[in-house]
C-alpha cells in the first residue's frame, strides 16, 4: 500500500485503563469516560456552548466507544453501542515511563523513551540555583519570578503585573519534564522570550528536561492577561529515528501541523504548518490532505483538548471540543483517496475531573481507517509504537525499531 498516511493526535484524549496508573497517582483516571459520564448526568451543560449526552457519532462509528470499553471495561455513557466499527480499532498502552506530550508522540512515532526524563522537584525554589543564575547571566535578565510548580494561567494572574513592572520573566514547571517561561509579548518582547528559551534549552540539557516552553501572554492587568497563540516548545531531539525521519529520508514530504515540528525538534519534517488551535489545525490538515502526494506523511497535533480544557479541568469545554472535532471529521473523510490510511490516536490522558492540573496516565485509542479499509478489532496494543509501525508499513518505509504493524 502507499497513498498517504495521516497520523492525527488528539492531545490528551485518553480512555483510561492503564495498568500502571497507580504509579503515576492516576488510578481510575479516564478522560473520555469521565467526560461522557458528566455529560450523561447533565453535569457538563453550559448555556450557549453545549448540552446533554456527549455527541461524537463519527468517532463512535469508527470505534472510539468500543476502544474505550475494551480499555476500561465500560462503554462511554450516553454513546450508542456500535456493533461493527468502521475502523481497525484498539487501545494502546504506553511503554515509556512518562505521561507527557513528548514521550507520547515519540513512542507513537516508533521511538519509546530509553532514559527517564529529569523533573524539577515540587519544592521552592523548584530550579537549581546554578541553572537560574546561568539563565539570568546569559540572557541578561534582572532576575526571575516564580521558580515553582504552577498552573500557567494562575501564575500569570498572580505574577504578571510584577513581571511587567520588573522585567523578570516568570519561570515555572509542572509534573512534566518542562521548564516554562511566561512573559508579556509587548513588555518583554516575543523574540526576546524565544531567545531566553533557547538559552534555557541549552542550560536544561544536563538536567534531561524534555522541553522548554515559551508562554507569551498579553493584556493590561491581572484580570485581562491571556496567553497568545505564540507558544513555542523547544524540545530535545528524539534519541533515535522516528517514523518522520524514515519518511523524510525516503524522499517523502512530512507535513507537520500544529506543534508537531516543535515536539520532534524539527527532525524528519519537510513542511511545517503552524496553527495555534484545533480549528486552524484541522484547516491545515485538510490543506495538507489536498496537497500531499502519494507516499507523504501528514502529522497533526490537536492541542485544545489538553491545553485549554484538560489542564484547566473544564469538563464542559472539553466535551464541546470533542463534539466540534467530531463534526469536522466528514470534511477529512471527503478528501481521502483510495489507499490513504488515517490513524486517529492520542498521546496521554488529561482527565478534567481529576485532582490537580496535570496529565493522567491512561491508555489511548487507536482508530485506523481509510477508503477500502475494513473495520475490525485490533484490541490491546502493548505499545503506542504500533501506531508508527503501522504507518511505516502502509507507506512502505523501513521498519521502525519498536512496535508491530496492524496491517
Ligand atoms: O499550566 P500550563 O502552563 O498550561 O502547563 C501545562 O502545559 C505543559 C505542557 O503541555 C504541561 O506540562 C502543563 O504544565
Ligand atoms: Mn500532550
Ligand atoms: Mn499538556
């Protein structure tokens, strides 16, 4: 087979059922399951946004409900039971020790984590003094604010005004392997923020930190501060070859949409289509679907589920985002050509009903479909890497080091 491969990641749309969830403090977490339950109980109604049971008929027909049932033991509440899903459907376990975006995407692309990430302790200060001192010196900063574990929106409300007054950027982390820098786009400057992040990137390498993230925001005061679409992730490169590298090396175009290029540190990417939120990421995916040649790989990360709703524990918002995404799927179906293969999946969970504001360790759905592909049960996949291996086989690329192909 060849035609094109679509590797579509719904950021944080986990379906529960991870055997090792307890080791991450996440036993019982189930992003899709709990959202569906809240919706069915009328606990996710919001005037002008959405009402009632979760309505995602397209994904359910592909097999999302069946995958969720197989993963967690319960069909998502309020969804009609689908006897014969249209996709090859299953759920995948994460082999890597991590529940962050980078780890999830790399494993999906055939490259499970070898060495554990470094994390900053849940103490204050969170960052080692040598790291902050070097950052202040090399980036010419008057100092830093934060230096703690925090929710990104809460910390700009708390420290944003002091940041604007003093010029000190807000540095914070989370349960993930991240060093995040929030700064005002105009008062501090966007380019200066990116440059500060590049310096931090180098300084974080010895600590094995996965990502440095620029978190620009705008506004005139604590009430109006809001993050902009100019977030940028500075990732370490994947430790081994991924599906993207194989495709690029074989002369194919690799279309990286949303934050994909950042997640893979640009490796294996030939076309970068940046877009800040689900709607525009969907638009760009369709644009790539129109332009891509046979043999090309299209990779998209749909960020809103995670960034806007999961971390903010906004169940109604998350449900509405799933429904909006589902409504757009027919636009993609209409652009598929014979021979195309789409895999719709996720990178970790982010249960909006869970405590805290961090990701949750869960299994993820794997729905593989395309014109002429017969639906069937794939069941339990022991690694996310089966996603990459399946796309690799479909695109007639050299086999990846990890994962088994579903086709
Ligand atoms: O609270 P915000 O800034 O959205 O941060 C979240 O975004 C980071 C990257 O996905 C996660 O590590 C989490 O902490
Ligand atoms: Mn993610
Ligand atoms: Mn996240």
